[in-house]
C-alpha cells in the first residue's frame, strides 16, 4: 500500500523487518515469539480494563444503593434556638451546589416483638421536605414518605429488620427509647407501640437491617426535642460532595454559634467501605499490570533474537553510512509498533467486552451451566460494568510506555555492533 507521505529509511526498514518476519521460514520462530508478545500485551490490557470496569460498576451500584437512604451531606447541630436554626438553613441553601435540604432527628433504639429484640436507628423525617432529598425504595406504598403523618406513629422498617422481628405490613412493633422515665422503681426505659406502614429495601444489608423511619414530629415527641437534630442536604453532583462539604463547613464556622455544628458527606459516613474498595482496586490493578509488564518485556527477547539474526544487515547499513542512532531507531520503531499494536487491540477488546458484559456473561453462564453471582447469596445477579475513560487512557499510555522502554536495550545493543566484526563471522 502506498502511503500519502514519505517515510524515513529507518521506518521503511523497520516495517520491512516486520513483514519479512512473517514471510521468511527461517524467521518463523522469531515471528511466533513476537506474536505471543503482542497477544500477551493485548490480553493484559483487555483484562485490566475489564476488571477495573467491573469493580467500578460494583462500586457505583453499591454507592447508589447507599444513597437511596443516605443524604449527600448531613449537617448535625445541637442546642440551636429558632433564629439560629433558620440562619443555618439559609446559609446552606445559599450555596449554589445545594439543591434541597430536609430536617431530621435520629436516635439509637431497640425494637421488640414477641420476644425478639434488635437494635436500630430510628430516623424522624419531614415527609414533604425529604422527598426532595432522597427517594426511599418502598415495597408497597406508591405515595412515598407522605404516609408518615404526625401523630399517627407509623413506622417504615428496613426489610431485614422486619424479617428479624417477624413483622409485616399492618403489624405492630414496640420501640424502646434510650431516654428513660423516673418511676418509684427507679429509672426505666420508655416504650412506644408503632404501626408498620411500609417496608423499604435499599439492597444494602447494613441499612436494611438497622434503620427505621418515623414522622419527624413523632420522633421529636418521643425524644422530647424542641428542634430537629440536623439537616440532610442534596447537592447537584455527588462526586463533589467533599468540596461542597468544606465550603459549607467554612460558611458555618464564620458564625460563633455554629461551633458545635458538624458537617459530613456521604463518603465520610462509609469511609471504611470506600477505603477498602479503593485498596482492592489498586491491588487488582497492580496484579494485572504485571501481566502487561511481562508481555511487554517479552519484546526484549524478540528484539534480541531479531538483532542477532540481522547482524549482517546491520553491518551493511553501517558501512553504507547509517549512524548508530539510525540503527537504534530502526529496532525501537519495530518494537514500538509491535507494542502499540498489542496495546490498541487490547484496549479495543477490553472496551467492547466491558460495554457488553450484560450480553456476554449470560451466554457464558448458559453454555457452561454456571452462575457467577447466585441470587441466593449476592444482592445482584448480574455483573455491573462502568467503563471510565480515565482508566482506559491510563492503561493504554502505561502499556505504550512499557513497550517503548522494552525496546531500548536491544536497540542499543544493535547500535553497538561493529561492521567489521559482524561481517567477519558471516
């Protein structure tokens, strides 16, 4: 194929060596090793892209499940009067990233039913305001949290908490409050019977087994609070939550009566889990990166054998006036082209597989009669995938860099060949 531009003689010779290696019988073994190197790089790059995409998908899926019950940012305040409370709300809403706020109160409680006792967080919410902050995944009601009406003491339980207590829709459950009452027999805990109006299922066991919702006014009555405990905040971009949190903290700290106010974003509320996921992602990335490194450095052996086989050609080139730099460039171009081919094919393959896992995995499960994620064990039955361009670009550039580095030693060795000594052995 004729190119629309003129290549330098180093590029033409490097391309000729690549084509000749495929045709000549005496170079068949070198060509086979070169092919293995290219395939190794391609498979390594593809595997790394696919695995990181699946891990990103798992992280996104679990994060979305968490945020079905968690606020993007949570502001907790104690001992604020009415004017200070309104001032805090106005300060938060003044931030351009804040979409909505909703008051809440919460307490550690114990739910009791027919001898079963389980600890849980009782969270009081304002039904109207809370709708703009989150959408609770309810099982039965289509009206959402609006069923939580003040004075009726209706409670929404997590699905696992309801299962442990053995209650369902329309049943009654007793809650034991931490604030006790003084009686002639001493300090005794207070109890309140609640009506189960609905059950939510976020898909995250930690919350489904330890969280219950009640109307804000009812929780304040039970806890004897005059003001809510804090505000739940929804922002435009969940990924910017740490930055928005710092801005809100700075705005609130400018007023002395907000010294006791604490501001937490969603990543801080689950710091251990997200830290574990990031650590696992880095370790998997390092392990799979070693596959690419091994395949890339297989180019070293391929080029060393090519240089050994091309001694006479190199000597002739040198006697015809080719410089050491030109000889080095020929073999660097040859190795870099092989590495680039493997990298680009691997990136394309990895991207295609990662984007079509929802089709590929069911076919593999059907053919081999296996199930990667049994529904009885895992919360999800399909492999989630979230392909991020930053990962693809980083993996591709790193692989290209390794392939280029792998060509330096063989190319330097070729450039050091003395023409007279090489031709003497031919």
